């Protein structure tokens, strides 16, 4: 386990590799959040150590062209998608990343070969569903509403990974799945964030809460660009998967202290 970095960076840390571009809207969010979190951790200083207000995250970012990746999804060519993730993720590890994250929930359907390959070379892969599950359990939520791309909501790969951590899933009805999926690919991945879509997706969140969800996972990394805490019923927290993923990656790399639900993930 790598020790958390001190405010003056005298402790060894590990570079985080971010495999993104799917879409670049959320990859930009990963980049901003990582740098803000590291800056905020190191800006104030501790004891007789001065702060470092110019501190930023140690990252390697590989941004893929989403158009051909989306075609692989639409044509059910998941073997090719898995090989692309494996190749690109290993390239990040080869360039020095000790922790690798895939900055999209839906592509975790094809992340198994990359996870295995990174483990063989001693690098850490942080699966988004594991991060979301730990955050849910830390909030006392064992039943989670699942929002994301259509496949993330309706196919078994994500729900089964959550179930492996003891988290049950509630998904929207067919109309809710269609509305959220259309919002993701028709608007959010294109940088469109409209009040009408926000209201529609918030209504799906409310329905999940009425059906027993104790928290709602925003398991499309663009969704937290649309929704905030006020868009959920009282007592039903939203789980912002991108932010949680970034926090876990920085903790695992030693760039910020491991605390709360990410502490169990902070090993490299």
C-alpha cells in the first residue's frame, strides 16, 4: 500500500492513468475533479510545512475517439471493444500509471480482459461498480437505483458486480430506461444539459426512490453534469460515479489520503 502523499509531496506516489473520451464531456470532469482534489489537499500545508496552491494531480490521460467506440457498442462488437480497452489500458500502465481507471460506466462491460492484464503486471484497476457499491454501503444503502446508459441499466454486468458487494439494484421501467438512455447519448455526451431533461431524469430518480431505492447511482459519468443533490428526494443520496471514481483513484495512488468508503480501495 502506498502511503498518502504529504502536502509537500515528500512521499512516493503513483501516477493515475485515465482511459477516457467516452465521452470527453465526462473525461474533462475527471481531469478537473482530480486536479481540484489534489490542489485542495496540498494547498493548506500542515504543521511547519508550507502549502502548495499550485499543486495538481499526477495523471496520464488517453482520450479515445468516441465515434468508432460507439459503433462497436451499437453493433455488439464487444470483443473488439474489450481488446481496445486492454491495449490502451496497458499502454497507460507501460507509460508509468500504477492505477488505471476507465472513465465510463458502460464500457466496463468489456473491461474484464484489461482488469486481468493489469493485475498480471502489478497495476491496479479500479472498477466503477466496486467504487459505487462501497459508497452505497458507506451510506447505509443496500438497495440502489441504477441510472446510466440503457445497457448499464438492463444488462447483467453492472448489477452482478454490485451484487458481489452485497448491493441490490432497482432499475427504471421501460419508459424510464428509454428516456435516460436518450438523454445520455442524444444530449449529455454532446454537451447539452437542458432544464427539461433534468426534470425528466429527476422524475425517474423519484420513481426509483418510491420503489425502494435507498440511494441512486449516477452510473453514467455524464449524469452528474446534469443532476445535483437537490434533484433527489430527501434522504435518498445520489452517488456521483465519476467523482467517487476520481476520489478512489487518487487515494489508491497516494495523491490524497484514503478516507471513508474509498479507504478499502486504496491499495496498489
